[in-house]
C-alpha cells in the first residue's frame, strides 16, 4: 500500500477508553496502532474526574506526545484521534479531539468520516449566530448539540445526530460521560471491547490487541452508546438500515491484523488475491505485492495459481513524515523514496505485480518502470479492486473525478499508460465474494460508490449517480 503517494488517504482513526486509571497512556498506545489511518496530527482529551484536559499537535503520535505530556493527562476516561486532513484542510486548529468549553459544561469530539451536508449545516448555523473556531466539518455537531432544545445532554446529542448526513463515527467526552455514535449506514468501522472493567472503543481491533483488550462487538449503524459511572446504555438515534461499510477498508486501509465488521483483513485480502487469480490468470515466474496491503493479496494470488510469491518490492519505512503530506509534488517524489525493487528476485523474470488500486496511474507506471529497470522481462499488473471511477464523499481522499484515470480511460488505455504487459482489475462481484458478502445487491453490506457512482446517501441534497434505494434512510 502506498496510499499516501498514490492519492488515496484515510481521514482518521479514533480510540476511546472509559474506566481505567491509565486512560491517557492506553489511548496513546491505541492511537499508535491506528497511525496508518492518519499521520498529520494527533490528540488526546482525558476526563472522567470532573474536568477535561487535552494535548494535541501536528505530526505522528510519537512526535506529539512525550512521557511528560502523558503524565499530565490524568483521568479515568480518554478519547484520542489521529488525523489525515481532507475536509477543512490541515493545521493545528483542526487537529482533534476538538474541545468546547461553555458554562453548561465542556465537551470533546473525535470524528472519523466526512459529513456530506456540513457546508449546508454550517451556513444555517452561522446565520443563527454560531461562530466556528475551525474549518473542520466535525465542529457542526458541537453547535447542533449546543443549540438543541432537548433538556438533557443525551437527548441533545441524539437530536443533533439526526441532522447529519454522510459518514461519521463519533466519540464524545464530557466531564462525566462518554458517548459513541456511528452513522446510520455504518460507513466507517468502529468496534467495542473490554479491558478488565474498562470499556474501550476503536476504529480498528488492532488497537485492542496492543493494549490487551478483548473484542466485544461492533458499534451498530445508527446506535448511540452512553457510558458513565452507572454503566453502559445503548439507544438508537436512527432506524436500522442495511450497512454500507467502506470497501476500501478491506482493500487497503485497515491493518491486516484487524477484524472489520467481524472479517479479518489479512484473510479477506488473501481471498481477493485468490479471486483475482480465478478472474485474471497469467503465465509468469513470480508474484509480488506492493507493500503493505497488497502482500496478503499477492500471497493469495500465488497460492491459487501455483506461481511462487516473492518479495520483489521493498518499502522504506524510515522516510520522514514530509513524504506523507497530501500534495501532488510530494507524492511524485515520494514513490522513489518509499519503494525499491529487489533485483535478485525480478531480474530475468515474468513478474505479476499485485496492487490494491489505481487512482491517477502515475504510481503504477513508476512501479512498472522500476521493475523493468531491475530486469523484469514482463510486468503483469493485477489490481485487487474494481476501477475507481467516482470520488468518495465519505472521508476518503480519492481526488476529483477528473483526476481518476479509470473515470476517463478504458482498461486497455490504462494498461498502455502504465506500460504494463497486461492489466486486470477485480470484478465487483469478485470483491464481494472474497470479502464474504453474500450478493452484490445494494443491501450487500458494503459501500461500493467509488466503483459504481451509486452513493448510499444524498450528496449535497441530491443522489449522485443512479442509486435510489427506498429501503435505506436518506441521511
Ligand atoms: S465511496 Fe469508496 S472510499 Fe468512499 S466510503 Fe464508499 S467504498 Fe469507501
């Protein structure tokens, strides 16, 4: 996976814990394991002892937090966030959790996802007198909560959530309570666990493993969970509809050791490779995967075809974070810094190069060239997703439609542009089969909008594409 130089980026990872005296330190470890979901900023807010304290900053979790900073964050509850900026842009002010202090009590917010009606809501709120302190879409929730007429906070949060449309996994911390909410379509993953008596919640289950917590269950789409000293309470703020979890989580965002919606990522990716082998076999000497996400896929492809898997590409893990800034110029430079071919593996060989996706095509072309320069006699590219033809509005930075090469080119045209000997993408049906979803109907459980243009929600007041599914609510 070279998402950060390819042009696909996850927006965030979130972690929360309630009821542990080492809440801040455990959140630090949790965020560290979610670092792949965002590298531009990190923050932790602690509470549960009558006050909220925070520390946040730009950079990696290890850069933002020193032991001294963590020791200052005392409290039995914490929420944390790692950020990759898309909606609202970068900058310190947008690093989360966002903390709001008012006479009625303080509140901290951490959000993974993207609200598709944030501009509309913000305009309305500003007309009503709200003044925003960030350019992040997340802040609208705080204003909606504050402006709600409901008498108690839980009801105000529930009411505020019903105004939001799009993808959101929210953690909210007050001086005395923690709230967890997932949007009615469940675009982003969110799991619940236990660590002794403490409750934990995270974007991915790998964060549970790192702190020794056990997985309990998924947060359900449309569910609001409240945790306080009295215990845990679950309610719905939206009716139950079929889930539309992001397919890209399985294809490359999530870590291989995570389970997303009960499905192990490494296993799902191996199955993607096996399915790709069925759909697009080729005569070759060696199979290699673009690290990290495509290694599991390449192993699956090799197993199914009998062609040996080899480590033909090496990722340089010690490139500084300047190379993960989301600008085109750095993406262009970044590919050479981040990836090297293994000459001894590919020289004189017909190579199958497995990757997770093609966004603009520039990265694929460079890797193909790199393999040829290292002596590969043929390079056959196999992609473990269908062609990305539409932008994402739900928190994944997929660039604009004009920048997506598959939106304007046929598979053969892309093959020529990336200079591959052959090119094949996984079919949509194959993707769902490999993940273990029963069918490719709109209620399959997956969001497929960047492959189909059929968005599960209205975008800016309209459905984009042809998708109108009456059984789904129109959040
Ligand atoms: S449009 Fe694509 S990237 Fe965005 S949530 Fe849906 S599947 Fe994920």
